[in-house]
């Protein structure tokens, strides 16, 4: 039974937003599992196909701050509408201009602009609609939508490409985006008539003064350091999973299965860990536990030779790494209070995109110089260990 002042429509809001967040992540990885087939279809190099995935990191870095400004100035629904329309309209354009690679790639970059407008509302929606005790859970469900998008792209792209080629992949994904956009625009509302119990950030136009204030707060700086390492590590492993594993005799198909297990376990973690965090009224112990577990798993991921043990490590790593992310996002908004949620989450995700691009580049350079992925993987382990003293300096927020 709902408490006074808590609208039951909050669950409809979540249900209406989840599909479009899932759709934008499907667009991101739509060609990643079938890159060689895509390169052959478009008659371009592998690097050109890699730009489809890189577009999301590049455009997020450029548009994270404008998206946060829109959220803080006009509300999450304005940002949601912009992101949904960009995803749907240019998703259709990407499929329609299938025989012109330049237009397809341009459409992909325009789709990528929509991602920060969708992801940066992850803490604003719970703040508007949910009581404080449910906010990490709500943020976890929105974060889980991203993971579902990862998994669906990995599973559906190869199946659709096998049956109908690259055009089938782009058309089906575009139709998913159109339906998801319509649901998001029709069924969402900015806020309930009666605000839910819990702290509400004061209305504030996004400005560099807010960013400066965040960097002057040690608790939030610790969140940024933690995010820089953990999100960068996640992006690197997910992007370079195949070259990490195939030198040990793991086939491309098996590497894809490892990635799928990693993501599916992450979906489970994104549901379970925020609920535990809300029940225990604790955030920081979740970060420490996740890192302590992740270090031996990464070592196993570096040295194990057999498919089953590697898959087991990937599953636990996905559960802990991806599962703790929504808890970190919510904690970041709490220690940033009263600075608006759109600003704090935008800075966290921006740090992760910057480190993701940097780590991927450095990982590939180190692999070429050393002749294997072992040395850069050990660097990832060391970076992960450095998160332990960072997490130990964190303290629970007063919220």
C-alpha cells in the first residue's frame, strides 16, 4: 500500500522510460557483434565500423553538460523528449539511407547525441516521483534498462543479420526506437501533484558555478575518482572482450557468450544490490565489497584458460561492477545535494566516458607493445585496487 504523498503512477513513469533507454543502448552496440559482416556490407574498413560504437563516447563528452542543463532548467521530461526524438527519427534515417554509408554514420552520431539526454535523468526521475527509501531501487531499474539494451544488441544483431542481413538489423532496431519513443512521450509526467517524502533539490539553472561547487566537495570528488576508474574499466573490458580472450583459445562465439553472461549478471546485480542498499540504508559498504570481490575476478579473467571458469568470473564481475553502479549514482546525488541531480549524474557519467575512451586507447597501445593483453589487464587490476582506499574515505550521506 502506498504511503500518503506517494503516487502509484511512479511505477508507470518508470515503465514508460525503460524502453527508450534500452533502445538507445541497442543503437549503440547494434553493429558491434557483427562488425566484420557490417564492414563487408558497407565496403569500409573495420575502423569505420568501430566509429559506430565510438560515436556514443564522443557525443556524450560533447553533450553531457548541455543535457544536464536542460534537465535542471526545464525538467527531466524535456530532456527525455529530446533524447527520444533523436533516437527514433535518426534511427529511421539510419535504416532508410542504408546504402549510403556516410549518411548512415552521420545518423548514428545524431542518435548518439540523444544518449546523454536519456541517461542523465536516472536520478532526477526518482527524486521527482519516489520517496527517499525507494530512490536507489528506482535508479537501479533505470540503469538496468541500459544493461538490457547491451544484452539485446548482442543477442538480436547476429540473429537478425543471419536472416535478413544488415538492413534487417537497422530496420528492426529503428522500429523498436519509434515505439519506445512514443511510449515515453505519451505516458510520462514531470512530477506528481504532491511531492514524495524526502529531500528535494532546489530549482537551479545549470551553470559552471554548480560544477565548481561539486569539485570543491571532497565526498563528490571521491565519487568522481571512483567513477573514473570503475566506469572506464567496464567500458574497456566490454569493448575489447574478444581480443582479450581469443589469444587463449576462446572462440569469437564463446567470447560473445562470456559478454552476454557478464551483462545478464549485471542486470541481476542492478536489481538486487540497490534493493539491499535501500534496505540496509547503506551505500559505502557496497562499494568496498564490490571492489574486494572484483580484484580476484579480474585476475582470473586475466590468466584462466578454460571457457567455463572464465564465464563464471565474468558473471560475478558483471554482477558486482554493473550492480553497484546505480548505488554509486544515487550516492553521488546525495553527497551533491542540494545541487540538482542532473548536474551531479552528468558529471559522473562524463568522467566515465572520458576514462573509457582513454583506457581503451591505452589498453590497445599496451597490448601492441607487450604482445599480449596480460600486461594491460594487470594495469586494470592495479587501478581497481586503487579504488579501495578511495572507497574507505567515503562516508554515508546525511540523506
